[in-house]
């Protein structure tokens, strides 16, 4: 693993690199190129999904790079049609076939789809494929505290909950629920997609102080907050910048200031949206 990136322990014993490469909405060709480039820059964590339709590209990028499979951490997610005990096996077998790998490092339920009300069955199915080694670790994405509690009531605790999160959307309620369960919080769209986060004056001030970009300040906030973060870029220069956040540290006052930037920026409602 790239030693400059912290590795956080998961309940299963796996270690997840705290920063990775998001791959939505890249197609297969773009994803293959991005992953190959990212590996050359030091990335070892790659996030994809059935719904992104680029798992083949992610696997191809890994093969082109020559990196040993054991050195890569690959996350994928599956859609609601597989939300059943047996459906999960079909989902992960199809995913590994597309990736060209024998296993995935982290398998996630992409959206809870509570109206369908089958994510508990799906999580039980994930435990089964985990025991067989098809998935090293299992978790969820876009789960609210109520969804997490439903799993907990069934004796099920995700290792990771990947949610939309940035300083404008700090998602304190979900992070607190995750922490109570011992579930790691992971941020998608950490740089505030759909908002003017990177134009915030505080970020500009801190970026100037540390000789960094506003995006690097946000990613440093993630790291110091104990959040796994997966910024997406296909631009090699920006990829390198996103990884170059381990030579400075925000002080307590700066972290507190960033913690209080919450706005009314919308969050995708996982009680309504899902696939």
C-alpha cells in the first residue's frame, strides 16, 4: 500500500486506504485510463459500482498498471434488483467477472430503497459471500440513521457507510449513528458537487495560508475528521493534488471553523431516491 495514505482498520480485519479515487461518471475507457494513472501516482483505493457501468474499465486499469491485486482496494456497489439473500451472490459474481478479479475488497448496498424493504435480506446475503471470500468487507451506502437501526435490530452492522458529505453537508446525524455502531464514515462527492463550497472565503484563506488549493483543504478536513474520502478526477494534475494533503495539518481552531460551515445545500434523499 502507498505508505503516505493512512490505512483505517475495518471490523473484518481489512485495512482501507483513507483516500481513494471515485470513478463516477467515467465510462470504461476513461476509468481504465484514470485508474492506471492514479496507480502511478500512488492511489491504491478505487471506488466503482454496478450502476456506474465502468467496473470493466476499473479492472482493466488495474491490469494495465501491473499492480499486484493484493495491493489494490476495490469497492463496488449493487442495485436494488439484487436485494435478497441469493441475489447478492449473483450481484457479486457478476461484479467480479466484470472487474476480472476473484473478490472485491468492499461490497456495498448502493441505496437502501426502503419502500422495497429488502435491504436486511441483502445484508444477510452479503455476510454469506463475505464468509466465502467473495467480499473481504461489507457495508452500505446512503443509509440514514433509521436504516442503520433497522439493520442493527437484526444484529447486522455495516463496516462502512458511504454517504454524500462535505463541509456544507456535514451529515452529523449519520456520522454520529455510524460512530455509535463502529461503522466507518466514507464521503462521496467530498468536494461539494452542486454547491459553491470551493469558493467559500474560509477555504480560500486556509488555502493561502498553507499553500494549498481549497479542494486540498477540504480533503485534509476529511482526513483529520477520520472520514474516508473518494474525490473523483480524471485529470492527472488534479489527481496528484488530491493525494498531496499529507504535508500540512489544520489546527483545532481551523477544524472547528470548518465544522461549522453547514448550509442548506441539498442532500439526495435516500428514502425517495435509489436504484
